C-alpha cells in the first residue's frame, strides 16, 4: 500500500483503524509481516506479507504538512482460494433408498459449490448446492459424484465421492445349446448384481458341484459356465442356473440338447407350415366336387 507525498510533508504515518503501524521510519506494530517499503520525498509505502483474512479492513495514510493534515484511505479486501473443508465419505446403499451428500467449502468470495455425476452411466445432471439429495436411488445412479468449489480467485477445487448402489441379481443371458455326443459343450449364465452374484447349477433338483467327473463349473464376476468335456446322452436335459447375493436370488432354466432335437424342432415347424399351405387347396377341391 502506498500514498503520494511531496517536500512539504513534515510527518507521515500508516494506520490500521486506530493502530499506528509506521510513523516515518519507526515501526510501531509488533507484527513482523508489516514492513516499510519506501519513505522518499514522493512516496510512502508499506507491505503486509502473507496476508490473511484478519488483515482485511481500512488503512489510512496520514500526512502532516506546515499548513494542515491530510489523509488518504484504502480498504483492503482479502480474497481466499476455495477450500473443501467437509465432504461425505464413500457410501454403499441399497437400491430404492434415499441418500444425502454434503460438500462444505470456504473461501472469499464465498465459493459456488456444484455436484456432478461423472459415471459412464450418468444421467447427466448438475446440482448447484452444498447438499445433494437423491430420492429412491437406482442402479443407474451409482458411480462417482464430483463436488467442485470455485470463486474465480484460483482454479476450482474438486473432490469425489463414490456411491455404490446394491441390487439383487437378474439374469441377463441364459441360452441353451446343442452339442453332439462326444463333443465339448458349455452352458452359460450371465447375471448382473451388486454385490456380485454367487452361482449354483442344478439338474433335477440336484446341485452340480465342482469336481464331478467330466463336468466343470467356472465362475467369474457376473458370469458362470457349466462345461461338459465329453457330452453323453445322460447329460442332455434341463439345467437350472441360480444367481444370488445378500439382497435376493433368481434362476433360469437352460437346456443342453443334441443335434437331433434341433432337427426335430425344425422339421416340426416345416410340417406345420406345409399343412397350413395345403389347407386352402383342400377346401377348394371339396367345394368344386
């Protein structure tokens, strides 16, 4: 901070409100951050180092001449970069429940706080508030939520909260397959769930366990395979895939069949189609005769 003076000045001082900081070259305050920069015939200036919010306020340069005193005032406004001082922790919640996320930020001027859903499945909304309320959360609303605090003093400050939405399994894909005797066959069961589903396979109400001769169960997150290394007639039939987690379970029936079963289905369809085509011709002939 500086003020302009001339050779008529006999005394000069800087004050903060009623507290004298410097009088001429003499320092009156105890704050080591306040230093005298210049005291010349044309300028009298001081500097406050490492400014904080408590330094904000009015400062007065008081000048005494032979004729009369003169003062000039400056009001120091301290700007502070945004800082997020409180934010919600990562959260795991069941689908359908309500959640509230909090992001508290400080700064001068007061920062603007925004929430943004940045998951690849994001539904694309922005909330300009410290508090983000979600009613009846769905699995599509899981993912990362980004809190941004900005006030144009510095770059925005960004923090993230991970929201995990738990839901029971649902089987998204379960297809039967046809395999000749003596060949390798695989039944697949794909299920979506959070937490990941645990899979079990059944045939005729009997659970198939790992290690059964000629059969292997291969489980991965969201996918289970029932592998037959050498298919026999005894292996043909309906199998049940059960997917479960702590929130529930679901199942699907999957058929392992031989090539003959496919042929019979196709032939049956062809025969039915042929009968439908011949019916109008038969009616025509009966009416004619």
